[in-house]
């Protein structure tokens, strides 16, 4: 697998997945839209935003504002590179892929925080602080449940973890893993019930001052981040490219799409909780559950 | 050992990145930028570790530092009068002494690094993470467990120092031990 | 090395291209905006001070706890790799380590560090 | 290669020394300390890679340095918070004695 091949694969996954996510979100949550218009909605919305002027505020930190969407998109792509899509790739395998993924997902905090900081406006700044509180409280359970899948595989490489699920998916071996992963992943992508940094109670939060191409880039980068998180969920819990009859890459696409649609569904139907409640929930409920998951899975793997 | 030309190029590039961003930490007025320049320095060093076949250590360094630097930025905003550096400021003392100390320590250490002869025993190309795990659970188990105790001490110490609700009431209200109020004087 | 090299190349390429595009858009967009248009939104409130101000986050005790607990992840990655080979020994050692840290968490929970008003 | 890496580490260390000595703000001093630890990580991995034949103790030392960083940051921030509470001071010049 060459670098160019990996790049094209990742780009195709991210763009296609972002489209699926946007359509699913529109079908589930759009008000008064028929089914056919939902399929053209992402394109319409993108061209609408691209034609809008890019507004600015008084004395913004322009460098940070320009950097943040590109950084978010870059992190989503780096996370996706660590995941095999079409099948085992001996050359392209990253031995510590799980750590690379975890590092990329933690730096999302940096991208979102500087995006909130940049416009020198109160509401985005509060959104940034909120997101910091969220990630600091669920970052550890997120890494823990992903790490738990490395125990039976005896490797930090995502390819090896996928291969080790040839007999049974880790969804069935570690039933606690996927729910915790999806909750924390939605929080890291500030999606669904956990879109507190962008909440309507903050009048848009971190995107309150963003418009035009900048907002379009940010939205796309966030959708790409959701795709990366779903790809990882599909790879470590649902067996990735493993499956009968169909080619490997199609299995990856199907499983990722299922997770994306699931996240779109829960994102639109669950009730939001306050950030204080969420911090408490992350430390007192999710973290002990993730530790239980680690030790029970370890016991089973013995 | 014979590292390839690409390794030399990557190490030089990341090295320049680490040094320049480390220098910018103390040259910018914005506290947020200072914190994130420091993070860039750590990421550059982490990338160098990846080039040196210590992939796990390099990536874990980046993972640790991204969280730590955001916390650092938040604390800077909390404690600085002028966190964004909207007015230029220099908050330095003993500038010349520090400059001399910095340059001096660089020269001494670089001289040692260049002049000293080191044995040439490169690391074998096996999975170093597994070796680290064996070391952690076997010979160095005591280090590992005492790190746990140290971290416990840090947690309790940090909370005891920083928590607003002290044992004797809120920190804002003094949080001091109530004086012993025993009436020993003569009754009137 | 191809995989991690690809990660680096993809990251740098995206950062440069998307950053450059953003810069072009920002440079072409802000010239014609007037001063009232540039006032921060802030829910319509009058902007009396910069948002880059001192801000008292209420969760600093939780943030410090994260710093300490994050270290536990560093020990856990190599542990997970050799777990099956080491067997019960690994399980017990890590259980000890985690139980020590859980004491700190219980203390933080009792001190109400995860809650603020 | 080892020479190059050691010179880079020395430069990072020198910047760290400068920062830790020259800055007035507590948090900026901590940044200087972190830079010094950063260069220590680089030196340890350099020797692990080049001269010790991949002795796993070298890797363990890096992890211990990471733990030191976490400890330093957490206790440092906690101390700054405690000092700020009682003194309303965030720079070293305002502290002549360290008791309440």
C-alpha cells in the first residue's frame, strides 16, 4: 500500500461518510423535508455556505481561527489512517495505531478550544471551556474501552485487532465496550445529546461567530471526525473488514454507515444534559464502568 | 548503525521545529499561544522519537501533552491579568543572568554530546512495546506500583490544595481552623 | 514505516492546503465589513470587555485529577500488549495499581470535585 | 546521528533553563521546567536507541519522566491556585514568604 493509495482511500471514506451522515441527520431531524430533498441537502447547504461572505469580529486571533478547521480535519484524517479499510495491509500497518488514534482524538480538544478562543467573543469562549470540561471527564473512559480490545489481540495495531476477531466480534465478547465507546465518541465529536459547546443555549457556542466557508469547513471537519470515530468503532468492535461473501472494503463501509446512522438517530432523539451533570456522569459512571470492562475482559481473555 | 538519509532529514526538521517552537513559548504575548507552542515542541520531540523506532513512546508523549497543555492554557487564562497579550508585556526578571545560564548550559551539554564517544549498540528491530510491558510487569514492578502511590498522593494533594470547599469552610471565607474557644478567664 | 509516514504526510498536506484556502477566504472576506458588523454577537449584549479575559473555570480540581489519571493510561498501553502472555500476574498487578488510584477518585468524589455550581 | 540529537536536546534544555530562570509568572516557570523534561525524554530515547541495544529500562525511564511531568504539573497548578487564593498573587515577586 503506497502513501498515495492510503490518502485516496481515507479521502473517499471521509467524504462519503460525511455525506451519509448529513443525509441521515436531515432525514431524521429535518423539519418538513421530503425524502428526495434530503439527498441533495448536503450539496445545497455546502454551496450556500460557500457563497456566503466570511464575516469577522473585532480583533480576532486570525491565525487560530484559520488553523482550527484545518487542524480538526487533519486529525480526523490521521485517525482514519491508523485503521485498515479494505483488508490486511502489511506495509501500511502502524504498530502503535491505537495510540496514534487516541492522540489524534485528544488533540481535537485543542482544535475546538482554539476555535472557541479565536473570535474574541464571549459565547464561543464559553463553548471552548465547556468542551474542555467534557473531554477531560470522558477522555480516559474513551481511551480505556478502545484499549480493552487490544488485550485479547496482544497488539496495539488496529489491523491485528481486526484480524483477532475472525471467530467472534468484540461487541459480543465485551458487551460494555461499544455503548461506552459510542457515548464518549459522540461527546468527543460534540455530536448528538452532547453538543454542549455548540448548544442552542449558547446561541451556537463555538460557531456563533463563524460563517461562510469557515463554517462549511468546520462542519465538514466535524462530520469527518464522526466518520473516523465510527470507522474505529466498526474496526475494533464490529470486526472491521471481516465478513462473508462481500469484499472487505464493502463490509467496512456498511458497518461504518450503520454506526453513523445510529449516532445520527441518537443525536436527534436523546435529551441534552447540562455540562455539570455530564462531568459527574463521566467520572462517576463511565470511568468505573470502563475499568470494570477492562478487568472483566481481561479475566475472559485469560 | 546506519540510519538513512531520510532519518537525518526528518530528525533535523523536527529538531529545528522543537527548538524554534520552544523559543517562541517565551517570545509570545498571548498565553494561549505560549501553551500551544510548548505543545508543538512536545509534538516535534514525539515525532523524533517515532523516527527513532520508539513509536509507542513518541505517540504517548503527544497524547499526554495535548491534554496537559490545554489544562495549562486554561490555568494561564485563569491567573494572568492579560491572557491574550492585547497589550504587549514582558514579565521577566534577571534577564541577562538567565540568558547566560541558558546559553551556557546549551554550550556545555552540546560540547559533551559532540565530544564524548558513545558505544554503538543499536536497538534491535523487535516490538519495543511488548518489551516495555514485560519490564513493567516483571523486573520493574515496584517502580510501576510506586508510581501508582505517587499519583494517589498527587491526586489527594492537588484536591486538598486546590479545592474551594476546605475542611473548615470555603476558601474565600478564609477556611481556617476555628480557634479553641474555652473560657479560662475569671467569670464575671 | 509506510503507515506512520502516510499519517504524517496526510496531516501536513491537509493542514497546509485547507489552511491556505481558509486564509484566502479570510483575506478576501473581511475587507468590506463595517465596524458594527464586526462587533461580537454575544446575544446582542453590548461588548464592554474582551472575551479574552480572566475566566474562573470551576472545574480546576477535576482538571488536576485528569492530569494524574491520564498517567494511568500510559502504564496501561504496554500492559495490555503483554497481558495474555503474563496471565494472572498482569491482572493482579494492574488491579492493585488501579485500586490505589481509585482511592484517589473516591476521595475526589467525596470532596465533590466533580460538581460545581 | 546521536551527536545531532544530543545537540538538539541541549538547545531545548538551554531554552528551558532560560525560561525557568527568567519568567516571573508561576505558570511560565512551569513551562520552562517542562521544556527541560522534554529534552530529557529526547536524550533518554536517543541513548536507548543508539547505545544500549534496546534495553527496556530506557523506555521505562521515559515513562517515569512522563509521570514526573504529570506530577509537576498537577501539584504546581494546585500550589498556584492555593497561593492565588490567599495572596491574589500570580508572580514570584509578590511572594516573600510561603506561609499563611
